[in-house]
C-alpha cells in the first residue's frame, strides 16, 4: 500500500527482501532485493555486520533520523546509511575502499526509499531464516560468533511496540 504522505515529488517506498547467506568460515553474502534492483555485498567476521545492521534498523524503527551499519570485507567495506523520511527511509548503500573511508569516497551501489516497517520486517525475516536453516550452533560454527539473538529480539520488540 502506498505511503499516505507520499506525493508526486516523494516516491512511494519500495518493497524489500534481504537474505544473509553464510558463504564460508567467517564470511557471508547479504543480498538486498527491491523492485528497483538487486545488490549483493560481502561481510567478514572481522566486523559486527549482523549486529550492526539489526541495531541500525532497530534505531530507525525507534525514530532515529539517521542510522548506519557497516560490513567489513577486508579491505573493502559496505556502508548502509538510512535517513528517515516520514514513514519511510532513504537508504544509500555504499562500497568503500576501506572501512575508515568517508562516505564521499564511496561508490553508491543502491539508493532508494524504503518503508521503515518494510525494512524492519525484511531484516527480521532474514535472520529468522538464518537461524531456521543453520540453528544457533550452526551459525556459530560457520560465522565464528554467536547468533545475534539479543539484537534480533530487540528489533522484534520495537516493531511490535510501533504497531498501532
């Protein structure tokens, strides 16, 4: 359903799907799919990519004006920048030559408007699917760190509390 606050100058949020595929010991591929396109990014265990993404989206649901998450990919990094826009958020997904690089050094891989609840639902479903497929012990052995249960449940609670 289109955003009621949208007008001719504000595009309606795009539907979104996210997948997190454990690609090997300490590596994952994260795929973002929308009607506007699909993009894949890598994440290495050297960072806290799952926790950072879940926390950034939880902060967005809680009303933050801007949130960020970063995936380290040795030495490349992928930065997710969410800027709240009413019931939606503008997402810019950047590829950076190094994790400490400024946003201006990045290449935009994907940019568009997404509904805040649609992003939160996609991220929640994504990690629910990861734990369904691998279990928490399988996730630990493949990723090399515990499943981000606390962050997932915090996002789930915030989504539930945000419902009218």
